C-alpha cells in the first residue's frame, strides 16, 4: 500500500472530494474546467470569487503552517488535493502567483510582520500578485536587472521597466527585483521588494499574445513607492530570495497544473476517438507515448518535491519534462484536428480550446526559465560539467 492510501489520507481525500464536488456541481458550476492555459481571461471575476470560496473553506495555502491559516498538508495530501481538484474540474487558479510563489517565499525569508500582513490576503483571495522579474535586457540573465530602487526616508523609490508580467493588470501587488546597492558586486546588489500596483508611479501596458489575449504586460515604475519594511530579506540579499522563489516556482507551484494535464490528455484522446484518427497505427503510438510521458511527468514532479533539495538539478529536470510534455501535447491536439486546426472558430480571432492551448503552450518552455537554461543548470549542478562562460 502506498502512503497515499493511508487511512488519514483517505479521510483527507473524502473531505476534499466532498467539498469540491458540492461547490463545482453547485454554486460554481460555471467555472468548471474554465480558465486553463490559453484561457486566462475566461470568467476571471467568477474565478476570483472561487478563490475566495476556497480560502474561506480552508482549501488555499494547504501546505502552509496552521499558524498562518494553512493545514500543514503533507506532500501526499497535496497530491491528493490536486487529484481531486482535477477530477472535479476545478478552474485555472487566479491566485497561483500569490499562493505558489510569493507566499512560500515570505514564509521562508520574510519577517513575522510580513507574514501577518501579506499571507491572509493571499489565502482569502482578496489580494492577487504578479512577478516583476524579467526586463527587456534581463530574462535568462536575470541578475542584469536595471530597475533601481533608492531609500528616501522610510520609503523605497523605484524606477525602471519590467516586461512579460503575467496578471499585472489584475494584481494588487507585485514582487520586484531591483538594484538597490549600485556599488556592490553582481548578485549582491539586488533587493526583493513588495510593491503595491495601484499608485501613480506604476503604469501597466498589456501585450497582445499569440492567443489574442493579454495575459502579460509591460510594467513601468516611475518614482513608484513602497514602505521601507517591504523588503524581503535584507537589502542586497535579493538574489538569494529571488532564487528561493524560483525553486518554489519550479517545484510545488506547478504540481496542481501538472496533475490537471490528465484532463487535457483525456480531451485529446476523446477527440482522436471521435474523429476516427485513433485507429491510425501511428497516431495510436503517439497517444500511448504521450500517456507514458504524462505518467513520467507526474513521477518526476513528486520525486522533485521529495528529493529536490538534496539532489541538485532535479527541479530543472522537472521543469523541462512538464513544459516539453505540455508543448508537445498542444501539437498532438493540432495533428488530431487535421486541417480544422488551421481554421478559426469565428471572426475575427475566435480560437478553439485546442488552438489556444497549442499557442499558449509554446511559452511553457520559456517562462519560469527556458529549457536551455534548465539544461545549463543540469549540466553544471547535477553533472559537474565545466561552467559556461559568464559575462
Ligand atoms: C507566457 C509567459 C509568461 C511570463 N510571465 C512572467 C512574469 O509573470 N514575470 C516575469 O518576470 N517574467 C515572465 N515571463 C518572462 C520569462 O521569465 C522570460 O521570457 C524567460 O526567462 C526568458 O527570458 P527572455 O524572454 O528575456 O529570453 P532571453 O533570455 O533573451 O533568451 C532568448 C533565447 O536565448 C536562450 N539563452 C539565453 N541565455 C542562454 C544561455 N546562457 N545558454 C543557452 N541559451 C541561452 C534562451 O533559452 C532563449 O531561447 C513570462 C514569459 C512568458 C512566455
């Protein structure tokens, strides 16, 4: 018997299933299976309400310590919750950047005051977050950020530009990596700041994506302000905190999404059976291969959570595996649709679910660190190969 089937875990599963089924077949039927990758605009406000309902019932931040409103859920229980979430058709989470990225970072590096101030809003779904890392000349080379922050009295004053900032147009808060110690060496010159978005010094410009929607944005800081205490870790320690957050981003934060891939696979399989292409021997092979790889993706995700801290490179393997699987699944769905895949469902640019997923999933191997960067990490940290030349 695997530990996931222990009686206490079965009780947890029953509780999660009961709540999710009651909600998603009751008051929240309209958000079921909505808002996944490529559908980020769908029923957005309704999904914010869903976030609040989950928070009120204790189903957000389940891995957090009880002291901060969590359930201290074990890894088995987190897997169970996401399995049940996928089974019930839970919608794409609008609070994932807060819950999955900044909350664990504040828990690990933040002050008690920061935990008390910021965790409740994330848990209750009342404060959404965005990630202010990338800049026009700082993506893979993140340490090259040019956004600057200077201390004036009890405030940080921020100037600079971020780009590709997902959900900036919806978020109340942003975590910003900024250069605060201009004379310090690379990696010791940055700070991790928590910045309110709704203020005169912040301008948000949406970027239209391949899917025709605007999930991400350019964000301009022109004298934006944040209180001095809104720095996570000490000034100058921003790189360490930023890397800690990336470890969360490449670890537990995508577990739910990966478990949800099962639903996407089922849709692809059903489409192949529906249009008869599943009888084609080559397509049968491809579908079987995709299913095998999906099992490996899930195995990898759990192994990474269990052993990632002690096995360098595992998080990078996990990121490559799930991102590549999802991108390839998008292509497989297009192949199954044949010529129909190339026709819009309506004017001017109405995409089918498979089309928008296919287009959006091109980004999976880019955001959170590209496949090439993950391979560099594996080469250097797991295999001990010579470091590539750095600027
Ligand atoms: C959908 C989406 C959402 C995003 N959301 C956010 C967000 O919310 N917040 C945020 O801060 N950022 C976000 N990003 C940005 C993302 O993190 C960056 O796009 C990513 O880190 C790559 O940086 P870049 O785009 O500047 O590409 P570059 O770093 O310029 O890379 C260009 C190409 O060169 C390759 N390359 C670069 N350096 C190396 C190297 N040393 N070795 C080998 N190959 C290399 C890369 O792999 C890539 O193929 C998002 C991106 C996407 C696509």
